[in-house]
C-alpha cells in the first residue's frame, strides 16, 4: 500500500522568489506530513513563477514564458531539495522549457529521495499550445522505476490518446501520473474521461491533479477548473465506478490535497483474476476491426 497525494493547485500571485519557495515548501510539507509518499501537482503549475515578473511582462503570453526561463535552475533545485528533505517522490507539475533548438516544450520532471530522476515531455499539443503559445511536442515515453513501483507521466491532453498509455503499460508502468490544466468544465471532463479509459483499458491506476482558480494577471493561467482523482479499473476488490477517490469541489478557493491509499498489488491482481482481461485482450480488437471492414 502506498499513499499518494494529488493537488488541486490554486493559481496564486506570488511576486517574489521567497514567497513562491515558501508556498511550494509549505504545500509539500503538508502532504508529506499526512504520510504521502508521492506528490503530484498539475500541468503548468511551474508557470506560477511568472508572478515574479514585472506586471507588464507577466501579462503578456510570450513574455511570461520567456521570462521564467532564468528561474528554471533555482526551481529545479528547490523541487529536488524538497523531495530529498521530505523523503518523497515529487512530480511538481510542468512548465514550458526553452530547448537548445530554440523551441519550447512542456516538460514535467520527477524527483525522489535520491534526487532528480528525469523528465517527460508532453507529446501532443492542444490548439492553444500550438496556435498561440507556439509550444511543440516532445518525443518518446519514459517509465520511472521507483521504490513505490513503475510510474509513467502523461501530461493533460496526452491522456486522451489510448496508444500512449498502452505503450507505458507494456513497458511496465502500474501508475500513470496525469497532471492537467483545463480552463473549462468540458476540458476537465475530456481529460478525466481519457484518464478513466486508460485505467480501464490497461488495468492500471491513473492519478490526476488539476489547476484551479482565476488568475487575471496571467494570460496563460487565467481560468482553471478541475477535480483531483485516482482512477482504477472497475473490477474485483476495486471501486465499481472506477474512482477510488475524487475531490469534492470543482474550483476551491485555495490549494488542497486529495490523499489516497493505493494498493498497486490489488490493481495488478485483476490482470490475472479479474472479471475481464482488457489488458490481455487488447490486440484482438485490431483483427476484429479489420474483419469488420471486409
């Protein structure tokens, strides 16, 4: 049994590095103090760093993204220090990163008690990211082998594409972390439905953490809505509705954690003893689809 924590992360204006560092530290200390071993924050949580920029710059989309780049090394050091000090695995959400090729990518790092474990880029961009932010997709998927189990990361929209989660499952991931950022209830439900479907198809767990709240000072994070949740395949010994836990409010007025105790062995067990074997039977759909078109 492991205790996981998914944050409904309220977008607050923090106008100095000291205020931001104290905010993130207190948030992580709160979850760790409640026994959480794995902490998940949402997509673009790192963009809260733009609150430290001059008002005109943080109020301009491209300017805010460019402006946080010099803060990235200190942010990475802070996240690594928190994971080491608290003895937890921390996925602090994502942020746009300017790569050596001059292109921005939406990147999520994973930190553990042993330090920086690496990163996963978002692979498929939404219209807003492509057309307005000019953020490009990354390449490749990674499975992180941790003391808690094998983890994968699918950032927001990536959860709506079945083959990405399938590749992670085939590579051994038992839990997918799904940091998300959606500005409408429909957007939240698209990611939620995708995450639940990925749990069902692959007989794995999916943990979602969203941004919430209004941030008129940020064109990137101006409106945010969503629930944190832990999704499982509905089967023997697991919730019939496929939701182990879900936060009560769509848009709370402050950041809050959803803490859940997750039995990964129980999730794995349904692959061998479940009512259905969706994971095993996955390849059969391709033959069935070909025959249907004859």
